[in-house]
């Protein structure tokens, strides 16, 4: 099997794969792909899977600095404002705090508001979400942050966070961000050529 070619210039790519120990996430598989022309791509995947977990915490002005660790397979939901951050093929893990999660959502909502500036109903919905976020940060109301991970590699580091093990049925309904290839019926030779 020949080495993969650069999508920009067609030359042979340099591929480096290694594992790295990360606190709270265990082993991470790091992949780096580069070319002499300047093309680069990097990815990380949590290697170890644990039991599927859900963390729930009520967000208030006193716990905005609570650490949130989201793996590439973690889904974040705030049901009161109807928002979620779900994993996809380009999903990245991140370590932040509760306020950082709210900041990410705020940034996305502001972008959606600009994109839909011609639609008064959507703009009003975005303004309502932004107001709820601002009220929570200022301490005038609470929102619920739910962090779910089918592989158990995401967590909220707080005694205030309620942790529960999800059923396999619940976990199977979550997006993982991973591409899954059905290899049933392929020979060993076929698999080696993938």
C-alpha cells in the first residue's frame, strides 16, 4: 500500500502517530499529518473507553469557574435555552470552565444572529438566549448544564455536579463524532489496504 498523497500538492505526506497521557482523559492518540508544501492536519482521539456518563450541574454565578472537560465524544446541553454542542467528525476536546462553555454558546448565537439578521423571529430568539446567559452570569437566574459522553471520557469537576451512569440504550442515541466503517465481509487483505 503506497503512502497517502497531499491533497494540496500531491507529494507524499509525513505521518506521525503517538499516544500521550492527559490528566482526566487518560491516553490520547495524537496524529499529525504534514507536507513540505505547508499542508498540516492534526487530530486527537481518546483511546480508553469507560462507562457512559452524564453530569448535570445548575449554573449560577458562584460556580462559573467550575472545570468542564469535554472529550471529542462529549455532548453539552443547556435545555432551558434549547442549545447543545454535539460532536462531529472534526470535533475537538477542550478543557474550560462553566463560564467558558457559556462564552462558546454566546459566540455561536451571536454568529447565528448575524447570519439570520433578515429573520426577525430568529433574531428575537437569539436575543432571548443571550439574555438568559447574561442573567445567569450576573446571578439573576440559573441554567442547567448537562454533559453526556457515551465513552465516559468527559467530566465536570465539582461536588455540585451530579454524576450518573447512562444506560447503553441512552448512550447509543448520542453522537460520538467518530466515523464508523462497516468492515463486515472484508478479508484480512482488504482491511490491511484501508
